């Protein structure tokens, strides 16, 4: 017993330290085991969340592809074709160029004042035609992808709702052209036909015209060019139109159409859509400027007289409204990350069709 006490006396401190270490080690082990268990549970939860997230992404992608397919094969090609014919008809400049050509051969046939007036009209209408084509193409390209809830409608309901893509070319085009012409006139009033015009100046001029057009009335006033404001009036216009709808066509319930159009107007009037539209317009202007830059010697060139540039500016309205599948301007809008993000968020906040 004495030897045990002696042993305890001599080694008590070491034994207590060892026991403390062992106790601490056991505590650390239990703590580690608990932490590992929680990590495993968390990893399982995260794995499940990743699977759910992947499922949502796949559903959004399928939904997006469905909307894109409808847009590419049905809605947008027809709307663009009709819009192109309307703009070419309403802004036909051949009568102006013919008069100027006649006056060029016989200087006495046109008075100086009349010739200057013809050139001034040609300048304003050339920019009006291309700016109207550019704006309309961009808005249509974005608008048809907002028409999201068609899967929940019947066949006739889908036709009626998708037919609103034609509203701009059928009913909104006159006001659009009038206000675009007003914007072009204001921006171009100090630009002389004989002065050199560069690609950089062209870009700035087109941006100024588009900005002035967008702000010429009340905020978002232009939505009335794209979306019907009165459903009953729109139904009657459709029934009496010559675009393929007759009196016997079955038009969907007015209240449901009004609800869908109300939601569409809400999307178009949102700051996010406005931002996507402005970015898209700027991108299309950039692509257009690159094309014209070939004819004026690029951005480093001193430019060419504006009068010589007008035929090229007028001609650009045609490729702007080409068939969407081969339209590089349409593709430039679709490839914008900001546009993709806008529709991703838009579709994520809408119920997916089952």
C-alpha cells in the first residue's frame, strides 16, 4: 500500500495529465464524429438540392426551347414578313429617287429649292425607314418570347393570342412611322448632306433617333403599338381583317385574352424589359454600323458625304427584316447574355406547362 502511495505521489501529475489528454481526446473524437455526421447529412441534402435544381433547370430549358420553337417556326417569321411588306410599302422612297434622277439629267426640270426639299425628305425618310425596321425587328424578337402561356389555351385561343404578334404591322405601324419620322427629323435637322459622315457618326445618329423615339411620349407609350389596349375592339378588328381571320373564326373568351394581354403589358413595361430592349437596340445598331462601315472605310475613315450614304442606309431596312432563321440581327439579339438572363428569370417566375 505504501509503495502504491509512493507511486501515486511520484507520478500523480503525469497520470492526471495523461487522463486529461485521454478525456480530451475522447471528447474531440465524439465532437468529430458528430460533426462528420452533420456533414454527411448536409451533403445528402445538398445532393438532393442539386438534383432538384437540375430538374428545374431542365424544365426551364425545355420550356424555353418550346417557346423558341414556336417563335422560330410560326410567330416571328410570319410577323416579320408582314412587317417588312408594310414598311416597304408605307416608306417607299422610289418616287423621291426617281424625281432626283430626272432632275439630275435635266437641271432645269427641278428648281433648286424643290431639289433641296426632295433631298431633305429623302434624308429623313431613309433614316426613318431603317430606324423603324430596326426598332420593330428588335421589339418583335423580344415580344414573341413573352407570349409564354399559350400551352394552357385551346387551339383557337393559341391562334388568337399568337396573332397579337401581327398587331404592330397591322395596327401600330402608322403611329410608329409617324413618331419615328418626327424623331429622325429632329435629330437630323443640323446634319448637312454634303458633310462627311463616318460610321461612328452613323451609330450616334441612329442611337439618338431611337432614344428620342422611345421618349417622345408618356413612359412606355410605345406598348400600344405592340399590344392591343381594348380586347373587344381588337376582336372586332380581327373578325373584319383581311389577314386570314373571318367572321366564323372562334375567338377565345375575352376575359382570358384580356388577362393574358394585361400580363404581357406588365412585362413589357417592367424596368427589366426596358433594360433588355435598350441593350438589344444598341447591339443591333452596332451590327448595322459594322455593315455600313465597309462602305465608308471603317471607323478610322474621314467618311463620305451623307447624300452618298443614303442609298445604303435605305437598303439596310431589308436585311433587318429578313427571315429570322438567317437574320444575323435577330441572332445578335438572341445571343445577348442580358436577354437570356431576362427570359430565364421571367420563365422561372411563371408556372410551367405540364
